[in-house]
C-alpha cells in the first residue's frame, strides 16, 4: 500500500480477531524493523515474539494491575482526562483481552549499545529512544501494509523484572515496549486524528509558524 496512506491509517488496534497470524507475516514485519536507523548503527534492538498462550496470559497478568492503577488515577481525578468519549473503555477492553491477542512482541534493548547523549541535562532523557522506536514504527507500518493491526504499549516496562523472568531475557537487556499484533476486528480508520501541521512546525524560531492552519 502507499506509504503515506499506511502512516495516516495505522491506528492503535485494540480489538482483534482470534485467527492466528501466519509466521511469514510476523517475520516480514520484523524484517522491516531491522532497517531502522540507530546511533552509530549499533542496532541495539531485538524482539521476543510471544505466541505461547501461557506466556501471553502471564504478560496479561502483569499488565492488568498496572493498567488498573492508571484507571483508578483517572477515575479519582489524580490524572486529568483529556480523552475523546469512549477512549478509556477501549483501552480498558484492550487490557482485559490482552491475552487473547495472537501475537505479542516484546521489544528488547541492549543498553550497552545505546548512548543517551542528553543524560546529563536537568530533564528527562529521551535521546536513547531514538535508537529504539524507529524500529518499532517500521515494524508497525509493515504490519499495517499486510492488513494487520498493532498497538504500541510501554506499561509493561513497569514490570520489567517480572517480564524478563517470563521470557528469559538476560540481565543486561532491558524492555522498551510491547507491541500487540493480529487481525483487526474493526476496520482501519480512514484517517487518524492528529494536530494540524501548523500547530507543530516552526521556521527558524520556535513559535514562528511555517504552515498555515
Ligand atoms: C509510548 C506509548 C504508550 C502507549 N501505551 C498504551 C497502552 O498502555 N494501552 C493502549 O491501549 N494504548 C497505548 N498506546 C497507544 C496510544 O494510546 C495511541 O497511539 C494514541 O492514542 C493514538 O491512537 P491512534 O493512533 O489510534 O489515533 C501507547 C502509545 C505510545 C506511543
């Protein structure tokens, strides 16, 4: 499919059909991931494809209480809700049915192959992620090209030690995300809801708009 169309319609898929995904399609998506850029081309990312039902259940059992904690914070007002109506129900459905998604892909990272050049600034470090998430996006776009739905989540990183036990991930490797993958139960959107270009592009000076709104 056209690349731009894939980008504009690759939503967070939270409803899946139960049919298995052919291994060849999973591998095709993973093959796209390996072409992503990384700092000094060190390629720190690897993937654990989780198809085993018991392991998917174990990952669900780790994910659910973390999500429940987030839900409680929304319900109590501790975190402000700025979502479209129904959003939380979709995310909640996704959490409850996580173990039924046929494929989960845990994104692993070799920290010794990553340099966080911004680590000494007085703010959160983000630059290390630049060697990880391009591969994730490649994977998800390739899946979209094959008609497969994906959702990117990072909540399981909270339970990284337990996730590592479930999947035998070695000590020097971390987890950066978990991607669900399967046949979508709902059609892809015609177009995602995103900010207009004018709200995020500036010329020469932050705040000086380049594009018209
Ligand atoms: C870092 C990150 C973490 C996310 N975590 C979750 C999650 O825990 N549960 C979930 O259902 N979606 C999760 N998402 C998906 C986002 O909610 C989704 O990308 C966003 O709402 C836009 O959705 P759309 O592409 O369908 O428009 C996550 C996305 C990102 C990038």
